[in-house]
C-alpha cells in the first residue's frame, strides 16, 4: 500500500513576484528537483501534472536518486539514479490538463530523507504547471542529464517545483496529515533550503506523514491567476486525493480578509469584499468534502496579523469574528488555536516579535515550530 510522503499543489504558469521558468517552459533540457519525504519505504513512485498545460507534455525519461548531503552539494546525487517507468515505458506523454502516476521503482528511502527527481524534457513543453514557492532549489541544464551524478551539467537554478506534485512510498500507512492553506502553510518566511516549514516541524514532532498543500496567496473563495484556484475547488485534488491521509488541518481565509482591505494594491491582488457568513460557508464546504472522504478535520484560527499590509479596521472585525466561530461553533472535529499560540500578550492582534519573519504576517522558523507543537497537541 502506498502512502504519499511529499506533495506540492500545482499552479498555473505565472511570473508572480518571483522570477521562474513556468512561462518559458523547457526544451531539450533536464530538470532536477529535490524534495524531502515524510515517510519511508522500499518502493517509490512519482506523480506528474500537466493540469495547466494547453498541449501534451512529453517526458523523455526520468530518474530517482538519493540527494547528496551538504549545503554545497547543489544538483549532485548520493546514489546511482534509478530509471523510472510509466506504464512500463521509459517515456510518456501527459495530455493537456492531465496528470500521471509513474510505476513503482525499487529504492529504499527513510522518513526525513531527501530524494532527487530528474526529468528529461526533449520536446517543447510550453508553459509549465508548477508550484511557485518551493523554498528549495531546483536545477536545469541542457540535454539529457539523467545519468549526471555529479550535477555538473546543471548550470541554472530556481526556487520553484515543476510538473512534480507528489511522491508516494510503500509505507503502508494510513495516518497521514494534510495541511491545507496559503503562504503560511507553504512556508513563506522559513529559511530557504532548510526544510523549516511548519509541515516539516510537524512531521518531525509526530513521526507521521505530513503533506503540505499550501499555496502562497491562496484564497478560500476566489480564484487567482497568481495564487491558484480557490480553496473550495482545489481541496479534492490537492489534499483529499493523497494516499494514506486520515486528517486534514485547515488554515485558510486570511487572504480573503486581507485582500478585501481598501488599502490592498488592486493591480495584483483580488479585492472582493468578504463577509463573515461567506467565509464560514466556505469552511463548511471544506468540512463537508473532507468528511465525505472519511477524514478527521481540524480547524485552525487565523494567526494575528496586526500591523501587516493585510490589516485594517474591517480586517480586524472579520478576523476576530471568524476566529470566535472556529473556537466556539463545534463544527470542526478539533480546533487548534494558532492565534493564541503566536500572539504578543502585550498586543494580542500582533505576532510575537520572536516569531515574526519581519512583515507582521508570516512566522519565522521559531514561529513555525510553535505552530507545529500546537497542532501536534490536538492530533
């Protein structure tokens, strides 16, 4: 039985705020990506997505290997790459708007270990389905570099993930935890390349498979070309479809509130006015979908965000009321009060300085560890 050990939610090609390769795509290149697993097993398979592609995506070949250790290892591998297959073949074509699960490959991996997936893309891909903010380094180089163990051929780097949306292992576990949210779940503010998101901290704290289904800027109720499909639509694909998950933790809605502030920059932020009853209805829809799949659902209060660019009189009113609904409605199976865990006692609407990345909105590494501890206590 397979268990999802890592995931990244797909997004449509976009430059967003960070330069990336999604709009130009790939041609006659190899793409090398590093991901950290939260479960182990003797066999591994990958999932590739072309859900935002407008033409077929050809994968000429793919390999899997253990990632070389050390901060300066770059694109190097620690083990000989294992060739991956798709329906028995070394290459595969993924139709536009489609996705594929590869065949299982023999490779013993452990929870907490990083693996490297390399794709050879010999045909023009067109704009690439990707995950914008990986907080990890990906690499590309010219030609077929599937067998390049030293990584010398990979002369370019980026901090997004492309086409790769999940890695499953033969763990046989059914106690996985999916975290569903926005940039705070995605890990914005954590140290890049260090795996210090709260999903990483929660996996280390609990020993359970923890899957990160966060997208920076994501909204519960509205689609965005930059920030992904709205939460009520993407939940099934990005979280509920993952193998071996029995618990969903929801932390979503802060952008719906913050982007509707009059001070929000309209040139890049969706700014519909969101009322409390709309936010509650959206969360009820998430709860309904998760329970239909038999999952236990944990609801998290929104973190304090006073003094941030999302804050204002209306945002304060709606966020306070929403958090009280999460705490007191009884609609979630269990509640984790992240607001109380991270607020400044002297200024309850603000993040404690020791947990603040610096924008009064996102936690730093220490704040993410506190979040993980608070969630671990109620799982």
